[in-house]
C-alpha cells in the first residue's frame, strides 16, 4: 500500500509540473502575441502617419506653387488655405508624437518648417505690408518653393532654412524690435494680429507683446524679460541667454540657449537642442485682454504640456536630461509688474 501511495504521489507531482510548464508556455505565447500585436499596431500607425503626412504636404506645396503668376485675390485665398493646412499638419504631427521615433519627429518638423518659410517668402513678395527692406531678395514668384524632400538629410536644421533666406535675418519680418539696449518695448494687439514677429539683438530689455501674433522668433537675446500673448503657431528661440520668457503657443523650439527661464503654455511638447540651464514653469503672466487673445489664437487653454520637454541632445531612455529643469513652485515668478 505504501508503495502504491508513493507511486500515486509521484505521478501527481509530475502531473502538476507538466501542468505548470504547459501554463507557463501558454502565458509566454500570449505575451509574445501581445508584444507582436503591439509592435504591429505601432507600425500601422507609423505607416498611416507617413502616408497622410506626405499627402498633406504635397497638397500644401501645390497651393504654394499656384501662387506663382496669380493675382492678389487668388494668392490671398491660397495662402490662407495653406496656412490652415500647415497648422493642421503641425497638429497631426503633435498628436502622433507618442509612436514616432525622435529621428522621424525631427525630420517631419524640418519639413513643416520649410513649408512655413516658403509660405512667409511668398506672402512677403505678393502681399507686402510695407515697402521696407534693407537688402535685395530673390523674388518668390521667380523662386517657387522647391518640394520638400521625403527624407531630409540627418543633419538638417530647421532654423538654418529660416536663416538662409531673409525671413529672419533680413527685415522682411517687419513687426518686432532689433538692436536695442536697456529699453522697455511694447506692441499692441492691433500691431501684432496675425503677424510674424521678430525680436533680435536685444540686451537688457523689457518687452511686452499685448496680443496674438502668428509666430514669434527670438534671436540673440541677452538679459531680457520678454512677455507675449498667445502665439497661434510656433515660437522659435535661438542664441538666448540669461533671460526670462513667457508666452502661450502651439509649439516651442529652443536652440543654443543658456541660463534662461521659460514660463510657457504649450499645447504640444516643447523641444530643446544645444541648450543648458534652461528651466520651465507654467505661464503666469496676465493682462486685460488675455482671454480674448487666447480665443483669437485658437489655442486650447485646457491643454498645457509645459513640463513635457524633448531634448534632441539627450536620447537616453529613462534618464532625465541634465539640460533642463522644472522651476520649483516657490521660486516661480507671479508678479510681472515693472
């Protein structure tokens, strides 16, 4: 009897082991299946993104090319349509960030920046606000923007494309301030409405932009405090140091910037590159018509990714970038009065 009992117990133990092993194999197979399905979904999403992005970009390029030789009303209509489509393309990119690689994100942003630069060139040529310029420029009508390559070179710099023309360095962006020291500067909502604003070569200045511009470019800023109302599309910061900035925007790109505080309301993820000592906090500046300007800008006041920052120089997963920090609540500025 004892021998039979031991035999039954041994058989039972073997059976349990076999069942556990079988269950373990089933669970492993399920995990592999889920991982494969997840990878497949991500690939499908990426394929859909690239296909849609390419189609929308081609549509925008067609609108811009159609401005060549057209009369003013036609150009105005095409540029309005192109502007709306570029904003939608930017939103599509922002919403797709979760499954795009850093490389694909950067190259897609390069494409959008080229489209924005091309649109600005054509608008300045066909719909000039004033006859005011410091240097000759190639006519946009003679230089229909080249189609954007599907695969921009890996070292492409979106700001380099803007700098290469006169959109930033030439004073074709007529709304703004440049080459000033130790002064207080202000622009009203009427002056800023749907304008591309350029602030460049400012030192120890206080700037108040009380309205909603289309884009905001800050270049060569030193020791300044710059406050701006809601920017309907993008803010580009380059060569800024020892300054305090505050603005709402759809997208923020910051290059070559050091020891600068940024109080921001941004509806996408902010991007920094070649920066150090940059710190972020939620936008806290206020002025009487701020709510109205938010409405004009079209920005979502309930969506603020102020602490979601992508550092293109820091791709180590799971390790925070040393190039930016969050401003502690106790150190954040809330009183912006002079």
